[in-house]
C-alpha cells in the first residue's frame, strides 16, 4: 500500500448532503451528544468535521478504509512542512474526521488520540505496525512512505531527507463501532 495522507476526493452537492447525513447519524451512534441535555452541546460534536480519504486513489482509499474498519489501522502519518504552507493546522488530539471510501461516500468517523512530530529517521516500529499496512514492519513503512513524503514536500518546493519532520497521528474508530463478543464500554468522547 502507498502512503496514508489526507486526500480530498472530488465531490459535489450530493456528496456534501451524504456527509452531512452521515455526520448527523454517526455523532449520535458515537455518543457525542449524550451530555447535550445536561450541559449543553459539546464543542466536539457541534461542528461537522472534515471529510477525507486515505490514500492517493480510489482503490487505495477503499483498501486503507478496510484496514481502519477491521481495526488493523489505528495510525497515519504525513509530512509536517506542508501544513503551514497550505494554511492548515497539524491535527490535534480530539479532532474528528469523517473517512470517505474510494467513491467519496462517508464510511467512518475517527477521533485523533495522539500526535507526535518527529524526524523521519525517528519513526519507530510501533508506529509502522499501527499504520496496519503491508507486513507491518518498519522496513515496509519506510519503503512506502519515503517516496510519498518526497513527493508531498516537492509539491511545496521542499526536499525530503532523513531529518524531515513527519506528523504521526494515532486515532480511534468511533463509528461504525467494531463488534466484539464483549460490549464496548468506552466513554463518549468529550473535550
């Protein structure tokens, strides 16, 4: 698999409506509005989060989404330098995202649980395995991500090397909930 970076797929009004409808349902299923009656609407559930897909093409988006839905993929990474150039903020713990499939349909709601910005050379085997791709090894992760980060940095006029900073993002699937033999006893997400 190739790199997992937020890629916006082409969309239209129908997709926007589908994302809004998904958000209305998913936030309830994820328990983001449980405290609204008691303390008022929580900020985390008030604003529709961005919708994006993993990967660089529809097939990859579907494949990586499948890993998320199966619980195998709980992390992603991106080059740090393009964020300020594009006027974007680095993800932060508590950020929500709606994940689209390769056809641009909303399929999952995730929450960022941890962010770490490190030099590419400092990415460890635990993060590589959490990305859930290939054989889960750091070697596979490096072979797939080095060319991706090089291309991502080239788009903003920068070059890639072992010291280039990367954003390591951990996340948790909120919707759809993974089914197990035991009930999901996790607390609702609040900030």
